[in-house]
């Protein structure tokens, strides 16, 4: 386990072999201070402190920390630098393909987001995604999950061979940047509302062009309200219509459904904007144009909030040359408790020179 990823291995005797062991250089003791001592951290954690009994403490490791070799010269890495680099290393796992060398078997991917777990669906309704907890699952749904997990692990058949990671990455890559641009453009402050409408219309048309057949454009788009239906269908199924459905495992069918749900909502939002934008360049009324921009801004924000893609979690403005962008994360600049109090998950720029893992407040 480390920052940004965690692996649970059921058996170290199955598929794991010993490779090597090294006595590595210790950290510098000079910059630890009383607040960085492990026992201080444990005392700050209510869940840990509450479980401590008199005389019950964390035992030392099975080996002593190695000393410095006689030929060593210069300083060691200070503690705050090591913690900073833990965050730095963890941030590399935040985007695809994640941890290099680990290949996920999507044909056996079991998910608590399956809508069949109705107790979890209900627990997420109207709740911010940072507060979604699998602990809200009912006993009935626990039984469902265990049955699916056992069936999946026992299944000998291989999956369909569909490259699900490629499909999902393509969906995000095609739309993330364009939706972000559209959102920023609509929310930008400018005096020329006509220019705002023209370029917003062009951005929407760019995303819908692969699905707008010439034959589907009616002479009068205002009276024919169904002319976008074929485009919406092709847009929603663009990434999945070719898949070999009979060969898909139950877990792959869930992935297919998820991709289609995401594409359906993206396409629906683009369709709502396009119906308005289709002839918006001919509008003369400035007030009407402003109303369209306000409506489109709300629609795009709702879509992006619903998608919640990690590609949009970034530092704005961009960090400088000697900084890196990082989310608040356990245990540094986030809190110990669960459920957590109201804290900001806004990413921030961290200096690669000062290498402060979380600012003075996390040590107070």
C-alpha cells in the first residue's frame, strides 16, 4: 500500500516469489522533530488512539535500521523530502495506465457501482461523491456481491478480448478537452456575445459532426423536433455498437452499459445545445444570445459535474516550472478521520524546492 494506490493480495504463496532485499540508506534524523515521530501521528488519529490499550504499542521491525557506511559523505534525504517524494510518486498513478506492469482483467472486473446493489444506489442519491461509502451496503447486497465475486474467480473461460481500457480512454480523450474548452469559453468574461455564440456553436458542431448525416438535416428544424434522433443514436453507440455482445462476460456487459450511459448523457447535452445553436448565428437580439449562453453554461456544468473526470482535476492557473500539482491526500494535507469533516479537495501547487508535503497545518 502507498499513496494513490492499494493492492490486496489474498495469498503470498500464489504467484509471488522473493526477488531481493536491500539495506537502504536511512533518512536524516535532523529534520524529523517531535511532530513527525510515528507515535505522534498515531496519537493524532482517533481511530488508532481509541484502539490502544495500556502497554499496547506497535512493535519494532524485525531488523535494525542500517547505519551509514564509513565512506558516506554529505547529507541524507530529510524527512520532509521523503514524504514529498511519496506524494510525487503516487501522483504518477493517477492517470492511465496507472501502475505500470499491472494488467487489469476487465472481463472479471467486479464493481460496487453495479446498479443491482440497490442499497448503495440509494445511499449515493443526493450525496457528494467524496462521501460515498461502501459501508452503506445492505446484507442482501453483500450476499449478491460475494456470489458474483466467487463465480468470477471460479470461472475458467476467458473474456471477449475487447480492449476496454482503450475504449474508455478513447471516450475521455475525445471529449474531455473539448468539453473543458467549451465550459471555459462560455464562462469567460467578454463584451462580444456574438463571438461567444459563434465559437460555442462551432465547438458543439465539432463534437457532433461524426454523427450528423446530410440526409437527417430537415428544411425546417424548428417544426421537425425528431431530426436529431439518428445522430443521438449513432453518438451514444459509437464506441460499443461493434462489440461482440454474445461473447461478453457479465462484467463486460456492465462495462458496455456504462460506456453507453456516459455517451448517452454526453450526446444528450450536446443535442440540447445544438438545437439552440443550429440557427443561433442569425439571431439579432443581444438579450436572446445572452440567455442562450447562460443556458448552455448551466447544461455543460451539469454534464461535467456528473462525469467528474479526473482530467479536469488540475491546478488553475498552471503551476510554475519548479512546482507540481497535487490533490490533498492521506495522510499529509488531508485528515485522518472517516467520515471526514468538510475539507477542500482542490488541487494545489507544491514547490519541488521547499518540498513541504502538506503545509504546517497538517502537523499542528
